[in-house]
């Protein structure tokens, strides 16, 4: 059985002793029932796994000592930013969790015309923090040692101008004339734009195309928003990545 992995937002290095963060300590002691002498893996987003021995496990906290470290080497060769229109309920959490497992490098939540969830101010900040925690948990599970950043939610039409910096821009559309396998292999960063439950409005589609996004379809069937993002990422990994 592989050792459990915990995210630790701290400087890590061989020989260091440290207290695990509260969430990691609770998971180690209360959920996994780990004991002193057990092994675990820490990561802080720098691309390395840090192997630790637990020195103390109690209700007051968990102390660990780093015994070794190594590059994780589990990142996708594709640098994909998922620009995802905000969906409702648990759909957004599910989409981000699985997108991280599929190797996405960064996430940009977008407020589109047909988004049911409207986020502003403190509510938007709290939701972004929640999504970042979902991403961290997905990295713990999937073995990734780089943590994809979740940007602040932004209106789609405001964001499109900044998307000009991406070398390859792909937008899913069930009425598009092209499919993914007809596109040339991207040699640089990719932005994948996905709509919410009701899709993008005609105005938003036209604006995205005007900013250089290529519409593509995934087969002849209309996919739900959470299915579309994950199917596209899996197809991209199969065509151009490490699947």
C-alpha cells in the first residue's frame, strides 16, 4: 500500500522536523489512524515528494521528520488552462477534482451569461478558496506535486482579452465543424474553454471566436458541462499527451 500524501504549505527539506497543518494532522490521526513510526509523503507544490516518518501522533497534532525527497515527475506534458464557466451544485467541484487528476495546469472560473451561480465580493473569495482546497485534495490523491492555481472568478467577456496570450485556444461547441483529432498537435500552452449547463450565448461564442478560440465538437452528442470538460481533457491527453 502506498504511503498517504499530505499537502504542507511550508518550506520543506531533508532532515527538517515540522508540525503537519491542522487539516493534514486531523486526517492522519483521526481518519487514517496513523501512529508514530508510520511513513507518509508531504508536498508543497514545488514538484517534489518529501518522505517523512511520523514522530508524534496525538489529538494535539502530528510531528514529522523528513527523511528523503525526490522529484515527483507526474505532470502532464500538456500545459492546459481550463477556463470553466461556473456550474451549479456539486458539478463545479467534480469538474475541478477530475480535471486535476487528468493533468490540467491551471483553472480559470468564469461567470457566463447563462451561469446559474452568481459570485461577487466575499462570496466569490470564499468559493475560490474552497475550489483551491478541492484542487489540493485532488493532488494528494493523484500523486501530483505541483498544485494548479485557481484564479478568481471573472466575467467571461472581461476575461477574453487576457486570453490572447495563450498560443492555442480551444472552445467546445456541439455545433462546431471540427473535432479535436483534426487539429494539429499543440506545441505550446493551451486554453480549453467550457460553457456552463446552458452553454454559451451566441454573443459569447462570437466574442470567443473573435479572440482566436477554435470551436470543436466531441462527437454527435450534447454533453453535460462536467462531462464535456473531462472528455475533452482525456481526449487531449490521448491525442497529444501522456495517455
